C-alpha cells in the first residue's frame, strides 16, 4: 500500500466527518462533484420507494450528498448497508460508470435474527418511532436480499445507476481481496458506528481495513448521533450515541486525517454547521487548518 494520508468526513449529533488521503487521487477528481440541482433530481426521482421518501425526512439526503461532494464514476463501499437506503442513493449519484458495494455482517446461524437496535436514520435515537400495535414479529430481510431487490428495481426502471453488489463480510474484513489494497474511492458508515460498541466489533481492525482499501485521496464518511463529552462509546447500547472526540480519535489512530466535519441538532429546521478543513503540507509534513465557514445542513 502506498504511503499517504487518507481522509475522514464525520457527521455526529447529528454530526458528520470526512477523513481524507491527502495525496492526489485521479479517480476522485476525474469528475466534478454533483451539483445541487443534480442531487435534487436524484432525490426526487419518481421511482424511489415511499419508504425511502419517508426516510428522507430524517436523513436529509440532498444536504448530505452535497456535503460529502459525491462524484460520478467512483467505487464506493457502504458499510453496514442494512436495508440499503444509503447504498441506493450512492448508486444513483455515482452512475453506471462506477460501482457500489453494500457490506453487512454475516448472520450467526446459532442466533435468531433480531431487528436493528435503532431504525435507520432515526433522528431521535433515544426513542423509537410510534407505531400501531405490532403484528407478530417477522425476521427482517437479510441485507443482501434487500440490496438485490434494490438493484433489480433500478434495472427494471431503467435508472442509470451504478451496479449494487452485496458483501456479506465481517466488519473487521469488510471488502474482498480485489478491493483490499487501494481499490476503493469512497467509504460510508451511516448512523451505525455506535452500534459496533455493543456488537463487539474490533473497530480498530475495521478502520485499518478501510484505510488500506481506500485509494490515495479516498474519503471515509461517518455520520452518527453525538454522545455527551466523556462518554466515549459507553452509550452505544442505551442511548445509541457516540462521543465525537472518541470517534475521531479511534479513526485517526489508523492514519486518517479529518478534513471536514459538520454537526447539527436533530430538528425539523436546517441549522448551521461549522465546517473545518485540515490539509497536509507535504513539504513540511505539518497540518494547517483553513478558516471555518458556515453551511446549512440538517438531519
């Protein structure tokens, strides 16, 4: 693997962060980021499901895709893809010249399947959405099945999207060998990093694997709910949160450098986020931070 700094874009509380490889990456820069108009057309596509449109109210995909600067034609990995909400958005944005992999942990055959601890994109993770009296519980669909259904729907509807490939692999070894050494431009982990705490995942091994898989200049995007200062990942199984400083320390420990971060309150309005960029000075091997700016975004 070539030496170089790789970057993280983090969003936690809702907050998000971008970790980057500072060396130039031609794959990342071969196409410009999608414009706000292009992103809006993707999100408003008439063939998207009603469930995904409802999830948009919590996830604000237009703001998120704009914040991360998504580009066409890249190879992306969506870690903990679950039902594939983010995976499909990435596929639509990246287009047919790229590819999107959706990773999920293989189910333990000795354990009964359980639903996700927190519904995907829940903007108030301390609570669960209200619901009518539940029908008898059924096992959730395995992620590979959900992703295959999304892939089939995209093809049958004639959407010019990147192919979606399901990966049933442990978090500690999330991508196949052909991607494991600088085979990926972009990786996401949306609102599930905190769950890795009570699931017993070796997060250092996972982050190291993501670092190795990303090309020089590749981006690692993490979004999650922000925990109180000093709590680390101790509230992962109760309030379903993670402390921002703790998350950043874990990810930077394997070599990533934070280049952008944003945070906002989980409200129905669009608050301001403080964005910070950190760049590598390749001659002095020191880091400089540009002036911060304000950008609208919400969860």
